[in-house]
């Protein structure tokens, strides 16, 4: 009887403790790609603490992106280039405000702020272990979850923005994002030309990417059945387009790939120097293609002495076959 009463008291204390979590601080990764990989963890956190107000710490790269997320009540900017005095002032401004802290950067911030309910500080080697980055972030927050209930997040778009894209009638299109800021990740233009020449006979193809990538897509934009939106979209536009119109996404390792995975769009992913085990698609329907003849991949390097052979060696016909194999 005494043991049973103690258990009831402990359960009541636990519940009362959890109720006190009404403000949560989340330190998001530095770039948009990694931030998208952290979104499934944000969904779990909001699912466990639906009434809590969430503040996000963002960089200049992610600030505008996070400001449009419905789950985030406040976004504050942090710059690692600030002088020490400014960093101290920033930490003091966060002191005694939050009952739970999630730190996707694996910094000392949760310890500095003295919050007991927090993600642990993990040695760098263990933090960057060889599991998918999305799962690494989920593992980081797992012990903080009351229950693994997913509350799917959304990004805010103006009605005018939605109507603009709706007017194009892009239903059941294949979206293509095979360029990248890193030249090592880019699928060669001549290979892409073969892929598009084949797929455009059967499907509507939508090209997406940054304005700096216009020249890359020049050779395929003149095929029939092509909509060229390169340089005309924001990440929020791409979010809406993929969510509403994508039959499939053909992509290299970019933030667009991660966004497509988050939206559970069928994906054919082309991987070269980076690891598909850590950064590959996680959609229910996805295929990863890479050059199996190259033993040096994934090298994770910023330069290549083998003429980008890991990407060049991905056969265009294999890409077309993979697209058709997904059952679209």
C-alpha cells in the first residue's frame, strides 16, 4: 500500500513537472538543409508539448526560413562573429525564461543557461555518428518527449503566392533539382540532357533551383513539356509546389531533397561525394543512385582529382529506369 501511494505521488509530481513546460528554446542548425533535417524533431516536440510557446535561435541563413513556420512563436538571431560581450548579453537575455532547451548544434548553451530539462552535450565524434542526420536529431530529443506523437508542421504562404503557382496547373509533374552550390554534387549537364529527353516525352518536367543555376539548365529548358522555374522561386514556393503538385522529385544532395523527404514526396536521389546513409531521402518511396565502380566515395571532400567521376558515372538510363520503377 505504501509503495502504491508513493508511486501515485511520483506520477502526480511528474505530471505537474511536465505541465510547467510552457516555454521551449530550440537552437537550430546553421544552414537551411540541416534545419530541414531537424523539422521531424520539431514535430515531435510540438506533439509532446502542444501548448508550449517555442522560441527558435536562428542564423542569418535560417532566420527568414524559420519565421514562416507555424510552430515557432519567436525567432531570435545569433551571430557567432559577435564579440564576446555581445554573446554574453545574448545569453543573459535568455536566462530564466525556458523550462526546456533543445540544442541541435550540440553547444554548451543549455548548460550555460542552467536548464535541467535539455538535450545532452555529446562528444563531437559521437554526435556526428554514421546514422542519418534526421535520426540523429530525433535521438537527441527522444528522452525529452512525453509521447511520440507527431504534429506535422507547416510554413505560412500568402494566398497571392499560392494562387500564382496554382495558375500554372502543374499537377503530377516531375520536379528536377540536379544542380548544387557544390560543383562536386552536380549531376553533369550532358547526363541530365539524356534523362530529360526521355522523361519529357511522358511527363511534365519542372526545373527548380537558384538563379545562379540558370546556365546549368539552359541545355534542357528547350525540350517540350518543360516548365523552367529556375531562379523564380523561394524555398517556401518550392515547399508549396512539391507538396501540392509533385509526382516525383529528381534531386542531388541539396536542401530541396530534404524538403521533398519531409513532405514524403517520391524521390530519385543522385549521390556522389556525400553519404546517402547520412543525407539520403527518407520518403516512403525513394531510390538512391550512385556510381558503384568508384571506391573513393563518399569522400566528403570539397575538391576532386578524378574529374567528378562519382557523379559522371551515374548512367542516365538508370535514372530514367529508377523514375519509372517508383510506380508513377
